[in-house]
C-alpha cells in the first residue's frame, strides 16, 4: 500500500504544439514513478498519435452525408413508397397522402401551396431529430463535420471550448423527449411488419404470407428497436430516473436489458441507419418494377 505519497515537479518538455509534463511520485522518500501528462495540442490537426486517426471521422462524414442526401431526396419523391402490403419506413405512418395506408385521407388543404407535399416530410423530422441528438451520433458528427476535435487528442480549429452548456448545443438536451417519440415509432413500425404479412388474395381480401420485403421490414424494426431501447436517456428512465438504479425488480431487470443494448449502441446506431435506408430502397425498387419481391410463404 502506498503511504505518505508526495508529488514533485513538474518538469516540462516542449515540442512544437505540445507540452509534456512530468510529475514524480515519492513515497517515504523513495522515488516510485513518473507520470507523463501530454497537454492538449495547440494547432488544428496536430497530434502525437501515430495511427490513422482520420479514417473514422472521414468514414462518418461520407456515410452520414450520403444518408442525409438520400433521405432528403426520397422524402421529396412522394412516390414509390409502398408496394403491396409494404410501406417504406421513411413514410411510416402515412398521416395524409394518396395511399391506402393514409390515416386521415389525401393531402390536407392547410398544406402551404408553395411547399411540395410529401407524407414523409411530416414524419422524418421526429426519427431524424432523435438520431441527430443521440449521444453517440453527437460524438461522431462533432468530430466528422466540425472537427471539434477531429479525433481524441488531435488539435481542433478553435481555442474556446463551450461544450453543450450554451446555445445552441444546449438544445441537444431535448434528446430525452425524443426518446419517448422514438418508442412510439417502434410500435408503429412493428405494426407495419404485421401488415406486411397480409397480401392481396386476388378476390378483394387478404391472405397470410411472408415475402422478402416482410423480412426486410422485420429486420429493420428489430435493429431500430435495439438502437432505441439502448438509448442512454432510456437507460436513465428504465433505471428509475434517480441517481441510483431502482430497487424495483422490474425496473432493475429493464435496466439490465437496456444496459446490455447500450453496450452495443454504436453498432445498432449504424446497423439501423443502413437498414432503414435499405428498407426504403427495397420498397422503392419493387414499386418501380426494378426488383421483384419473392414470396417465401
Ligand atoms: S443516446 Fe443514442 S439514441 Fe439516445
């Protein structure tokens, strides 16, 4: 056991852009250890890291940008978002629109004439903002899109660090409320999977069946649920909303479940991003006649 520990120092070494501080630990007068602390790099992109630290932010930048471009394009199409019993998750649920899935009928009269109408424009902001404010995605796109910092221990292009305590980033705290909305979407998307099991029977009714599209929508909702229920805010809620885990056996079991999903939150964040885009592409290409949907049952 260490007793009478004394810190001596520091001695300072300077290299371009970095400061290395050595602290010496003594116990009972005997030298024990040197702690080397590397101060934050000063210049943009400066680092002592020798690995390819820039590959992850670059990949994140390319994938996120591609997803945003595709999702925006798809949302404005207002076409090819359903095929048979399948509904694209970008358009689910259809509140208003020219679709048999529409809850309240065709395009509402209050919709601004100057704005192109699409059912997806009423829906996508909610899951979009849930992802935008997600703790994992924040860490990823802060690095990839505005280099704050570009990676751990790599110099950033600004001197002042404000964190998320001031406007506008303090608004990211709304994430906990979007979690509740995201849970509703998991229920709605699960219901769409149920509907995707019932195919037209040619006599005006429906019959049970399973197509590849059913499986695509099913995998998508499983991945989205795994991402949603592993949310850090959800973990706090399931844990009892206190600073310690609830003593209730039910809440404690829920906390353990959400914690196990939370450990793979990054994985589910990426997989569900790909699956939701692929589900839209699948329905779109089937609807356009480019792909054929195979019936398994
Ligand atoms: S922290 Fe990622 S979804 Fe809540």
